[in-house]
């Protein structure tokens, strides 16, 4: 069983920045995919960014503003969020795929408000 733990969420003003981090008990290097999703109240859980087989995919709504990265030495996945908008407010979840099974973190709240 792989455990994922997010950190770095909080309150930030529009236009500000925030960096999320995900620590994994399993080896991120050996994961088939790692990424971030988000879910706002009353909405579905949507893809934010995903690393798969060396390629990176971003949701159109965050492209150019968010950057996903993987640090094999620290065994973490990060999401750098810049130029934040109120629409980015959501619970952000770290996820990964190991041996065709999905694993999810507990989520961390990101609130963008003035």
C-alpha cells in the first residue's frame, strides 16, 4: 500500500504563488504516473498536471501558470502555482499509479481570495 501526503496548502491572494509538495512512501521513480488533481465544492475532481512516461500534461486552465516536478532524491512531487486566481480554490490531491493501481493523498486546501 502506497501512502501519499500533501503539504503546502493555505490562503493566498490573487496573483500570488504557492508551492505544494507530495511525499510518497513508495518510490516515485518507479511509479507509472504521478500528478495532481483538484476538486472544488460541488464539482468533479479534475486533472491539474500529470507526469507519465517522461511526458507532462497540464489542464488548459493552469497551463503557463503551474509547474509540476519530480524530485527522485527526496521522493517527492511538487506543484509550483503562480499567478493564482480565485478559480484555483480547491482541495488539491496528489496521486500516483503503481502497478496499474491508483493511490491518492488526503488532499490539501488551497484558497485564493483577497
